[in-house]
C-alpha cells in the first residue's frame, strides 16, 4: 500500500502544472474528486460455505473443535469506502486515482470479519486507457481444518484442528480501448500471491490471471458487461523447506480456472419508477486441480473438478440527490467431484455447498 501512495504522489509531482495565469475556476474544472460510501446489511445462510455433511455435524454438536463459530448463519454489514479523483492534462489526457477500503463485519461471528484495501492509477487518452491496480487482503479466515502433520502425532483428537487463514495481494495491469462511443474492450493481466498461516504453508501459491472484457451500451437505459478470465495457480505443495516432490507428503492445491461472467444493468422508464435501476449478473467458474499426489497423502485434490454457479440481482432507487437505496440478493452453488472413483464421494461430501445472501443496499456519493 505504501508503494502505491508513493507512486501516486510521484505522478502528481511530475504532472505538468498549469499556468499561474489561468483562473481558479479553470483549475477546479480540471481537477475533480469524490467520496463514495456503500453499506449492505445482509443475511448469509452459510457463512463458512459448509457442505451438508458439516451442517449436520454442527447441528448435532459433533466435532466441536472444528466449529469456532457461534452460529451457522449470520447477519453482516459490507461497507465500501472509496475516494476517486481525476485530473485533466494537456492533449486530451486525463489522470485518474482511486483509493478504497472494503470491510465485512459479522454480528455473531467476528472471527469471520475481513478487510480489503485497494489503490489504482489510470491514464486516459481519447481512445485508450492504461491502468495499474493493486489490492490486498491482510487476513482472511476460511475455517478450521485438521492439520495432518498433527494427526500423525496425536491421532484424530481435538488439538489437530487448526485455523486455515491467508493473506493475499494482487497486482494488475489493465488496458481499455474505445471501439465506438458505446463499446469498450478491456484486457488485463494480474499476478497474485497467497500467504497462509504456519499450519497450512503448503497452500501458499502464485497465481497468474488473464482477462478479456467487453462493455456495450445497447441504449441509454440498457448496458452489458461480459468477461472471460483464465487463472493458473501454482501451489507450494510442501510445508517444509527440505521437502520437494515426490518426497513431500502434503496436499497439492494447484489448479487451472476458467471464469465467464455476464451482467446487465437496466434503468427503468421514468413513467414506471423515476431514477431506478436493476442489475442482473450470472457467473460460471470451472476449476481443474492438477495434483499427482497419491490419494493417501492428498485425498481432496487428485482428479478433482469444481463447478461454481453464481447469480446476483440488485435493485436501487435514488431517494434524494446523491443517495440511493434498494435490495440485493446473490446465490452460490458449488458442485465437486473426481474422475477417480477412489475419492469422488469424499470430495462431494467435503466440498459441495450452496449459499444465499439477501439484504439492503445504501449508497451515498459526496462530490468535493
């Protein structure tokens, strides 16, 4: 984050200044900035995305050391704070700066709270825009799992359950090209690093992402965004420096992922409802794991394929100037299995889940 702030300050410093003879109004027109606050109070029916197997165990009071939550479902508030600025330069160039903070805070399960920080800088010309983006998640709790390094010592006892947590940072270079006044093409490449806690270092990974996206405005009231993203994830697959494949006996969570996303935004006619819009998004994800470890060492990755379907809908209406409110709903489902009959059933029981979240959305924009 410090590097991003330094970069922004450098760019501002090096940007050609305007003549002192120009009026203050002209300078104000060239520099614009705004603050945005979004709040989404939501209900989540499956906060840790447990399969039916673990829902039943939780409800029956089994494996108590596994469940470090106070309830299976929960209410939470998703908060997004962002600062956006633009600075018009000579020769029809515009410089954009973005800073943001996202927070997810749970009412009954603070162990699940998590945050994300992001920053970006973009240079816009008449047809082309190039941007550098960065975001970081300092700490994210997934759930408690058994650490098999401990089961080898203690057996299947309560003390073998350890928290699975990670930190993640992402660097992304994005380009946008204006084909027509209503159509834009995007292309980006991203590099991600995942750092897990001391119990699950074999899951540390380096990921590369490649994405192509199109935005098209069909009419003043209807637009579409669609993208395809490919991710290649290379996991460490060992938790000790001395271990290398094929000697290591840890899980190998390396995978290839394909993601297709399409979304539509529709502004309702004023005769029906003034200043109202609806968003509908569908996403398909497919992950294929590449582990070649024996199932005895890595029961949940060899031969495994995950299919995720995601559907999201939200509706919002302007209540007064710069303030909107409405409803939000999203739904996830993951189908998992293996091409091997040896671990197919175990993967289904462990990894398949469904989840829905429903709530309100509030958005307030402050133009400075």
